[in-house]
C-alpha cells in the first residue's frame, strides 16, 4: 500500500510521509528524528554531527515523555531513562546529550529510510557515523525543506507521534481503542473510563494521508493556522445525514476528509459523485496500513476485511443518495 501511496505521486514529500505514516514502529525514535531533522539549520554545512543532532532529538523525546511516559513497546530503555532523569532535574543537559550520542541513535539512523521492510528510493541523509561521527544531509532533504508542503510536515509528524504514543500510554487493547472526532474543536480524542483524552488536531492527522492536497480538487492545502489556504475538515457523507436517521456514523474517522474552502463551501449538503467514493476507499486503506490506532478505529467502524469495507461504503453511498438526492463535483 505504501508503494501505491508514493506511486500515485512519487514526490520527495510523499516519500518522507511514507516514513512517518507507514512505519511499523516499536519506538517513537523515528518521529523524534524526523522532527529534529525538519528543524535543523545546517548553516551551509551538510554534515550534522551526532552531538548537534542530539540536542533537538533528545529535547523532542523529553517533551513527549512529560505527557506520555511510554514511548515504545520495550519494557526498559537506558536512553529513555536518561531523558526521564533530565525531566526530573537529575541529569544536566550535557549529560543527556552525551547519553544520546552514545545510545540514542543506535537503531533509528539505520532504520529511518526503511518502510515495510524495504528502503525507499529517496534518501534524506547519509550515514557517516564511522568516518565523521554524524550524518550528511542530501540535496533531496534541502529541496524537501524548500517545497510547498514544508510547513505542514512537522505538524504531520507530531500528529502521527501523538496517535501512536496514545495507544501505548493508555494501555488499552488495540482492538478496543477507538479514535473519536470532536467537530467543534476539530480534535481527535479517545475515551477511557470516565475521562476524555485529547490526542491531536484532526487536520494534522489527515493531511499526510491526502498528500497535502484537497480531497476533491487536489489544490495544495495548509494546516498552519491562519493562512489563506488552510484546510477545512469535511464530512464526505454530509453531516446533515445525522439528523435524517442515517444507519451509519457520519462522525467516524472513515468519513472525514480535508478540503479547500472553495470545495467545502460549494459541496454543502450534496453527495460527491461516485468516483470520489473510490478515493475515500483508498484513503481509508492507507489508515489500515498505517497501524494503530487509526487502523483499529476504521476497522471497527467499516469492517475487518477489504471486501467488507468496500461493501460498507457502497451501502452508505446508496443510502446517502436516496436521502439527499443531489450529487456534486468541483468545477
């Protein structure tokens, strides 16, 4: 599925997204390294020493440990213990950096470009730890930072990180964890016992799976608050169906897409034409390949097999057409 994701639009941005969205993560180190890289300023020097990289890398992990102590599936980690010690004031920043250089990069640098068992064709850095005690940024990475999607990538990585660590931190069985949508705050959240746990922005979570484009017209979107082309969260099957006693859950993650403001306002309460249903099916299958908790949520809401999920969408489409009659597509 990641091959399909990048083959449809084989850009460096989408190869980067495949690293963040489709890795089978056992630790959150890949997210921390991705965010550290996106925040780098090489100052004209492509060689980034491990000591310099350790500063933002360990800072991101330490910050996440403050609100989610479980950052992987392993029961113990000497490196993460050092980050916890730093948060408690038991270790200095210099101590943390030294530990990070010694232990923090042991596996993540080797594994960063590996997605579903294979290396992606675009490399964003070269491993020069043996000869130069660091990594060397590539031209592809610099072009990534100069691209039209560059402002969105840190928020996409943060959203993916929050989704993964929430599942670990809550200690809820993957089959029982369900991500819900708050339409007023446009937030994704989970409920555990009697409390609500906010996870992340819905826009930040969805944008990468749509390759940073409007679901309908493919215009470039922004998830940065306040910019002129910021994305709207849209219900593919209109929210008005909720008041018409529809048989399916319109606020489910499976039914949420990002749209530009022009399309979202023009669509209104109409049903997108049939060809967009296939696109929705593909997008939801990306969730399935992306591993928990969006995977488990979509499976619970639409079916445990691809054939069942396709049948669910077709049934929903027929019901929506019967109740709303009118269809829509962008000009």
